[in-house]
């Protein structure tokens, strides 16, 4: 009986993407390391806000973008509705932090004022 259950479990695992799963499956769970950012677009404002890395569901990234934008507006003052928000994910926590560090470096190199926040969903 145990052998049949084990064989069934292995077959089910292979049919659903293997034990490790795929990046697409990871993006659809609450276990995806992510971060969000917002670029203020109004006038001379060169602020670029970056969240901390948090665990979330990348399939709901619009929800995280909106929540982060609301939080930034409440804590740093209104951006006047002129902003662009983004959320990214990494395959693991280290990859998410590395990607966030690259984004921060690119924004600073472009002359933007990067503001690190401790926001996490």
C-alpha cells in the first residue's frame, strides 16, 4: 500500500511541475519574494521610493503597487497623482534583494533621489 501511495505522490508531483515547481507557480503563491518601487513623475520631483523585500503573491502585484503608493502618499506627502509604480520578484530572497540593489543603483546613477522605506506588504 505504501508503495502505491508513494508512486501516486511522485506521479502527481511530476504532473504538477515537480517537487521544486516552476517560476510561474512561485509567482502565484504567497511565498514569492518581491519588492515594489514608485517613481514620482511630477515637476522637478526626482524621488524614487523602494520597499523592503517581502513575501507575497506576484499575481496580485497591482494590489501591492496600490497599497505601496497609498502608504508613500500618506507617509511622505502626496505625489500629486503623478507617479509610476512597479513590483518585481526574485526566484529566491537573495535574488530579490540583488534585483532591488540593481534597481536602486540604476536610479541613483540616473540622478534620482532614492528613498529606502521599510514598507512590506
